[in-house]
C-alpha cells in the first residue's frame, strides 16, 4: 500500500472509531453506575502559549520560537470498568531564524503545524489494575509540506497497579512510525500521593513527541499549586516540498525542565504560569528517504508560558 493510501486508510479508520465510540454510546448509561458515581461523560480543554527566548546555534546564528498548544478531550464511562475517549490536539510553532543561511544547504522553516487525534481506551480491573491503549495519529509539517507525506502514527500501551490508596504505579511504552522512522520508548507511569499536599505524577501524555516525564506537585492551599518537573521531547516534521531538499525531514530533540504555579478558580478552571529551559537540544535535517544531512546543537533555551484549562 502506498503512503498516501495508507494515510487515507488510517485517517478514515480512526475517524470512524472515534465517531462510533462517542456517538454510538451517547444514548447508553453505565450499566452499573449509581447517582453518586462519576459522570458518564466529561470534557477537558486547554490552551498553552509559550515563548522560547532567542538562543544561539552552534553552527552560527540565533533563533526564537513562539508555540501554541490546544487540547480538547472527551471521556465517557461505559461501565465502572470501561472508559473510552477522544483527544484532539493542534500545535502551531513560529520559528524566527537570524544570522544563518541554512543547515546542510537546507533553507530552514518558518512555521510548523501538528494536528492530531487519539482514542484512549481504559479498563480498570477488579484487582486494582488499570490497563490503557491509546492509538493516535498526527500530521506534522512545515508550511508548504505535503499533508499526505506528513503522517506519524502509533500507539501507547500502559499497565498500572494500585499498591494502596496513595500509590498507583506501572510501566508503559510507545511505538510510533514518525515519518518513515520507527521509534520505541518505555516510560514510568506513576500517581503517588506522598502527603495531603505533595504528589508525584506524569505531567504530559505520552505520544509521538515522547514519553510522559515526571512532575512533583505541592498544593499548599485548595486554590494554589506549584510544580517542578522535566521530560524528554522529540518530534519530526516534513519540510516544504519545494525546498532545496524537497519533502525532507526536520527534527528537534531536547530535554525540558520547568517550574509551574497554578491557581484554581472553583472546581472547573485553572490558570498556570510556567517557565523553564530546553537543554541539550539538537536540530537535525534528513532527506526524504531519512538519510542524515546535517545537525546542530543549540545553547540552553529559556522559555515562559501559561496554560488556561478547564473541565465540564
């Protein structure tokens, strides 16, 4: 099967499954739910603008990045054990390079767009296990890239066990085809309530950009929380089909460390202010067949941002 046909088939399949899960169960109530149980359907959204300050490239020149992340998630309880969901995401990045003519003869990008869809399926067993599968697909491309050549897809599998009322821990792994390059990564999944005010958990969802990371969260009051954490991120994106390396591939690899302060407004809404740095970062360029053309390291890059999120 050619790649454009594979793109169409995978997109149609995920869209069909999402529609079947979210509409096919719309009229059904959980078979063993009670009035005091969880709501049959919940919705979450978030918007995160981030500005990465100007940073030097080892090959010469500087760059800064404006990033915008939008998330919308729906979860539905089918029974007390089964939960299905639908996740929609849209990432937009605006890169500003200066003092550099290109990398490995490639004109560098201005914009990157990454829309994605995922379908989490969760099963909670009677013996304290939580099993999860999250198939997803994402289109990642610079401005002018061919959509049919910009697909990443794969799945995350996760198993967690409740060792008591305050600790749930397990292992997960992701398997993704990211623009003709397969990647497999493991990660630790944890929800650990160390005290009434302190907990350790995963701040990010595992997916095409990498594993989940870790965050230590301190909640001194009902409406205030502070967090510190980090993660490894890596993503690939298709380049402009009219560039010097038509349909080539750009890639960013980086470690992220962050601090966060959040304020809750009632039970549904929260505002986070965050800052941190990207370090040990690399920018790479491959040709359309995945052959390596060049790369450069970057200096540590500080960033600032905020997140507005809610649930209903």
